[in-house]
């Protein structure tokens, strides 16, 4: 059996969001095989939908369609399971790769039931998608539950996080969370699911390239023979041929270089970065010292800590400056929010210090 750990980076998992008909599954698999770039064939058999009356998957018959397509093309198959019953049906159909979806990862009880249902399945591979909410520990917990059941090949899939603030993406990437996860499990494969992050096909190349640049081990991208006619998530799927072009256009960069001049020049720049970081920290310390003086002055004059108009003026000014320097709004907003929260914390302590 082909294991993800044995596949050269980048690992590519692809196939339709949902198995719709036997013909659709086989035709998608055939065309993905022709690209010569896909390592694992995916399709959703059961689809957890946000609202009722949407297409919730073809169900158990789709397991055979996907497994037959896998045998016909020689591409290993994977599907999502959302409970212990799904899991047992998939195992009975011959699946040795399964993924746990975001809506399932968010529920530790369900994850535990699934994990217990596969206890001792040594050659089984489990991919755990991040929970819908940005909770690193919940993601870690989902992974650990399978590891504790003796599953040796557990990997992670980053599909973004639900956020009412997101304007560009269907699910906000929040790249810092999967990067932190990789720090917890350095030997685990980390894949990106650009389809669910983007929610539309126009951003797939951009997000895929960023994931590869961040040293992700692979991508899970949804493909369909007729994307606009798909029964679910039509707007984020592409054809197998479009996938092939997207993958051909990716720039696969190395993590390291043995070139002596490169290493020397990089070290010089890193020393400069270290110096700048120290200067930034010193400035932040000085800023917070002034913040505490302001807090004391406000306390003496019975003035509230929060000054909404002042804060809005600061944000507006800094966002303009950041844009002119080529920095993103998302970055400067997070930076300012962190500064603001720490300022409030310090002023609260000063004003209530007896």
C-alpha cells in the first residue's frame, strides 16, 4: 500500500467534492490518471451540510464507485467519515485512507468514537482536518486521539477557519495555526486544502503556491468533469485538466541550499533581522511604559480606559501607512489589535492597583 509518508513532496489528493454518479466518479478518476500528477483519489460520500435539504451525499453506494475507480486507475482512494458507522462501512468497502472533516474534528466525543472504531488498524492512514473554529488544541486533540489508538500514520489537513470577518476567503487561512501545529508534530505530513480556504476557483493557484512556499507536504484540491454542474461546492472545483496546469505552474522551492555564498549572505540578512527585532522590542517596551503613565493619569482624573474615537483614528492612520509600504491590512490589523489589548491590560492594572 502506498503511504503518504513515502510520496515525494508535493503530495496531491484530488477528485470531486461529492460522488454524484458512478460515471462521474470513474470519468474524473480516468482524467486525473491521465495528468500523471495525482497520488490519491478523493470524493465525498457523506456530506455534512450547513443547512437541511442540501445534497448530503450519495451515501454507501458511492463507496463502491470510488473503490472501483481506484482499482481501475491504480490511484489509492480516500473519503471522509463523520461517525463510527461511516468508518466501518468504508473499511468494509476496502478503504485504507480516511479523512476527518472540520465539522467532525470540532466534536471530541465523535472523534473519540471514530478513533476507537479503528483501534489497532496498523496500516490505516487518517487525515484530520482542522476544526471549523480557530482552536489549535482541538486540532491537536483530534490527532492525538487516533495516535493513542495505535494509528501510526496520522496526518493533518489545513482547510481554513470560519470567520465572519473574512472578505476574501470562504474560510480564513490563519496560517499561523497550521504552522504552530507543525511545530507540535514536526514529522507529521501537513497538507493544504485550497478549495475550502478559497471557496472559489480563482484563488486556488495563489493559495496553493503560498502553501508550497510554507513547506506544506501537499495539496487537496477538488476536481470535477463539469465543475459548474457539480451538486455541491461548484464554484470551488476545477477540471482535471485545469488542475494539471495549476500544478505545472507551481514553483517548488527547496527548504535548504548547500551553496556557501547563499548561506553566508542569508546569515548576514538574518543578523540584520535579529538587530531590528531587538530594536522593535525595545520600542514596544518604551511604548508600554508610556501607556502605564497614561493609565495612571486617567485613573487620577476618573477617565475611562477605552477611548473608541482615539482608537479608530489610530487604526485609520496606520492602515494607510501600511498600505503605502506594501503591508497587508490583515497584518496591520492584527498588530494593532495586539498592541491595543496589551495597552488595555496594563492600564487596567495601573488604574486598579491599590
